[in-house]
């Protein structure tokens, strides 16, 4: 082998060995990078764009929380119903190592979804009267402005009904389901928050269990919740009630959100008027206006209202 050819041959061998070593080094470096994963998403109405932020991953499986899945790395998915969903990403590397990440997604959250928990809340969403009350809780007159009732505290102090000896009313629970069903738990006393005049008119007083709030037209009264009860929600309607403050005994609250119930069912307080106004609602609390007929001269006609806050039962 002549000297020139020998030099060229050795150079080629060196280049080959360097390339092999370089490839081996890259493979070692790649295999030494740990698998990592995270989730990023953006929402537009009911459509969610998911993005898998991964390192050294070779496979992605998404569970959108409504029974649907995808193997795309960055799927764009449109939910059929607004609600709260837990999206889960399982990502794997070439060695079969996997990481699971999850994220809670609030999709197209309407007041109805806030009330019921959405389509995935199979046990419904349960509320109870908030014993702490809020700065907006008070006794009102049943007029259009819901003016504060003279001689009563505004706002109501924490635990005010307990101070009247009726603390049990804070225990009753009201459950709303996405499909429109409704359930009501009156707990062990089998009684519910009620109007004092209402109880005398409907039971002759026999249904009264606790009259600690009679000075304010309030009591607790026996009540058996209906089975297979339902509710209806109106986002924006004109709600007419019988009121001593209305012309001809009628008063209309315009453009309000309301809850109404089947049969004898209600939320909060049992009285002549079971339909209520939703003043505000969030994922954790809602404030309702509930009407009360507290005059023996105007049976079945609203004289007052209770503006009270309800909280979610965790």
C-alpha cells in the first residue's frame, strides 16, 4: 500500500469511527433525557384546544372527561354540553414509561351549569342556606325595589336564625340535577323553614314544629319532600307575584332569572309562593329572593321577602 493511499485510508477510517461515536453519543444523550409532560389548553365556547407539552414522548392518549378520547398530540375537541370536565393526558416514551397529567376544564359555564354542576355531575349539585350569611342578606318588603324591612338588621348577622332558636334550618339540603330533576332533604326533624301564616292557613298550626321566628312571620313546619320532583330555570323572564305593593294586588319583576318547582316543592322557605328569583350565582354560592305572606289580612299575598345566600355542600 503506497504512502498516499495509506493516509487516505486511515483518514476514512477515522471519519467513520468519529461518526459512529457521534451517533452513539447522541443516542445516549437522547435516552438520558427523562420523560416529562404538562398540559396547556385554551377555550372558545364549548371548543377546547389541548396541547401536550412533552419531552422525549412517543405516544399520547387523551381522555376528555365525557367518555371521548384521542391519540392526537394536540387535539381540538368540542364538548356536547357546557360543564366541568377533568381532562386526562397519558403520555409514554419508547421504553414504555408513562406519565399521567390531568386538568380541570370549565366549558361554557352558564348559570344553569353553576346551579346543577353540569352534565358530568351525576349526583347533582347540593345547596344549603349559608349560616354565615353575606353582606347582601336581609329582610325585605315585597315591593319592586325589595326595600329593607323596618326594624330588622341589614345585613343579617351571622347565624341569625340560630339566634331565633331555629338553627336547624341551616341543615336542610336542596339538590339540582342537570336533567331537571330535584331532591330535597329535610333531615331528622322532618321539618322545613316556613312561613308562620302559611302554616296556620294550611295546617291550622298543627304543622308548626318550631315557632322561634314567629315575630318575623317565620317558623319551621312539617314537610315531606316529593319524590320524582323537578325544577325549571328561566334565564330572563317577567315574574308576576301577588303582592300588597302592586296595583290590583299584582307586581311584576322584569327581566329576572327564576327557579320554579313541581308540585309542592321549593327551595329555602315553604310559603304561598314557591317560585324564587336568582339575584346572583357563582360556582360556590347563590343569592335568592324568596317571598313571604306574613299578614293574616292578605292570605296568599306576599308582604315580605327574604334575600338570602346559599352555599354549596362540599
